């Protein structure tokens, strides 16, 4: 019940295309859903986060869509660039962001030039 | 921009040895965390620390692990007797209140 399931495991997109990564959760106590970006040899860095009181949040080229009834959320990267090539992790935590994060298994995104 | 720092960046140790991983969280942050990431796998929560005590810990965080905030700036993770399966990247993170968990660059631990 603590798991966050993430798909796909890897994704290859052409420059300018849309990258879509999906996550699903079971624990209804989760109420904070961040996405982290990780480059090789670096720590995860927060990209964008959402709480369940909104269905969508957009920051620049990055959008989170959230479906509370389906317990699913997704990351959309518009106009994908080669510099976006990284591993993306969805995560969730209960009762606010100070609680432990449960991470998805990660998606390795490659954006071809 | 303030950042979480970790030392060492790499550590190689023999099985059964004790290791101490060090972190300097962002200065006004109140909650501190350790996570680990086995090569090619997802990031896993180990422990959170607030007000000088452990607030949450996972099943991974057994009696071989301990955490300490020995002074006002450092936050350490000690593994008393390392096992081969402790080989992983260890990340420290910190947070002020209900905001972003900021992660350090990690310590890559290799147990031989």
C-alpha cells in the first residue's frame, strides 16, 4: 500500500516532442506529490509538485496532471529538449512534505537531438 | 542558493567496518533525512530526524544504523558493521517546514 508505481521504465522522445510519465498510488493518506529530476552522479532535484486539491499544475514546460479518484498522476514535458535527458522520479508523502517520501522506480528519459 | 552538502563523495570500506557519512543541511532547515539508492534502483527512505530525535524510520533502518546531529550544522549517518548489501548511494535531505525536500549530491558507499 506504500508503493508508488511508475511507468514507463525508459522513454525515448524526439526533440520538440512531448514526454509523458505516469504514476499510480494506493495509499489514500498521500497528499503531496512531487516529481524529481536526477542527472547521473547527482542527487534528486525537485522539478514540480502538486497537492490533491488541484487537478493540474504547470510550471514552464512541465505540467503535472492529477486524478484523485483514479489515484494517478502524470508528468508532461512539453517541447522536450536534449538537456531534459535524465531520470525522473515521482514520489508521494502523507500529511505534508515534511514526511518521508515514497519514490517510484524512475523513468530514464532520452531526448534525441 | 543554499544547498545540502555531503562528505565524502565516495567511500570504500571492508565488510564489517564502521562508516560515518556526513551531511551539512541547509542552515535554517528543521527536518533532516537519509535516503539510499542502490545502483539502478529507486530512492528509498531510511530515517527522518526532527528536534534532535528520530521521527520516522523504515524497515531498512535497523540496529546497524544510527543518526546524530552532533552540533548545530552536521547530520551524520553511522553504519556500525557494514554488509555487502549496504553498497549504495546515500542521500541526505533537509526541509524547513512544509516545503521542498532538498537533496545533497550523495555519498557513494562501496562495501568490499
